[in-house]
C-alpha cells in the first residue's frame, strides 16, 4: 500500500512538472480548443443564443520532447474527458464602439477518467464557470469583403470540482485558479462560397496554491481556433424556406509564451504547444437551428496530452421582440 502511495505521489510530481491539471489535463486552464470554428465571428443578428456542446477527448500525456510519458517505464498516462458545456450569449441592441454590446456565460460539466494503472482523477462534476462581456460588429468590410468580428473579455472563475487527495489526484474538473482570457473572433467572406474564421485567445493565469507551501503559476498562453469553410450546393439559408450546409477544415494551435513558475522561479522546459486539424460539417436548418459535428486530431503536443477531440454543437437563436409602434 505504501509503495502504491509513493508511486502516485511520484506521478503527481511528474504531472506538476509537466503542467497536468484541469479539464484538458494540463496546467493551462480549460478552454475553447476547437469548440467553436465555422462562422465563429458571424452570428446573424442581435438576440439571445443558447448553445449546447457535447465533447469527448482522449489523449496520452507527452513530455517536453513530445514523447509519451510512462512513469512506471511501461504504461503511458492516458486521460479522457467528456464535456457538457452550456452557453448563453445575449447580443444587445446597445451600440458600443460601432458594434453591439454583448454578455456571455458558460457552465461546463466534466466527467474525467484515467486509465489503469494510474488512478489520477480527483473530482469530476461542475467545471470552471466563465463570464464575459464584449462587442460584436456585424457586416463590416475588410479588403472589400464582408467581415464580421467580435472582441470579448472573459474571466474563468475557480468554481470547478477539485480534490487533490494529498497530492495523489491532480486531474480535476476545476483548475483552482483565476484566469483572465480575452479573445478576438473574426469571419471573412472571401466569396459567396468560401469563408475563413479565426478565434484568438490569450490566457493570463493566476496562482495555483493547493499544494501547501508552494505557489504554481502557468505561463501566458495563446491559442487560435481556425476554419476554412466551403458551402455545399446552391442552397442558402432563408428563414422558413431553405437551410444550408458547410464543410470545413478546422482545428487549433496553441503555444505558451513563457515558462510556468514555482514560487516565482521558472520551471525549465515547461512551455506547452499543440496543433490539431480535422473535418467539420456545419448545418443550418430552414428554422434557423445550427448543428455542427467535428473531429480534431492532435498531430503535435508538448508538455500536455496528445489525442483526438470529437465535438457536437447545437445553437438556437432567439430574436429580440419587436417593439410595438404607438397607435
């Protein structure tokens, strides 16, 4: 029993050194890794958007050289997570900087699992809630092409389920530290059939203080979701008349600007990096319901897991009530 305990403690130390924590099992906080892509910067109009995501991720932890980690010299560290994410966005009619003021809230629920022989999961359940405020610009021009874009400032609150169990279970639904994460989303309509969308995130992380006597701080992290989109067929979305279908090549890239720190001292070779690519089908029904299914294959990962992420997304739009004109 004591030998197993020592093994788990040694695994925890390895994981901390490799930035493993949170929903995506890394020191960086959980985030939007490819969850949004097609037409990301181009919601149709002000109103309320209800979005539901179902996402499954399974990966193997990689070290600083991009190789699988096997603490017992035999078994890789395999982690999986199932995510249910609930999002509510309200784009108001209030003008701000030439766009429309918006408010955003995300509530994740996470189910985590680590494969034998490593029992590394502390708590699944409620993840870290995100609250945001921003501005959406509709139908502007860039290079003479229709251009939609959005700037939002998000705060990831340390509300998620978490239990280190004396350092033996570092994989938890919550990150247990505050993160400020602004992002900029953009969609450019290149032709009537082709478009490209990007969402740039920048994460500024607070201190993780759940290990007695030690302060960890994840480095500043940039990641971008991308999609190259093509509409299929001649049909275009017309409310109540016809829907439309798009196919896309999408994915994400992330890279860390500076090393993580422990008690203010740099942890050498602790920067994360990841690249993923895969197909996407995006459907809008004639009733305005958006459905999206995508798979992202991580082809490169450093100091974090490398695996496959599958996501289903549903978006329901509620138009604002029209004001009655005075008689």
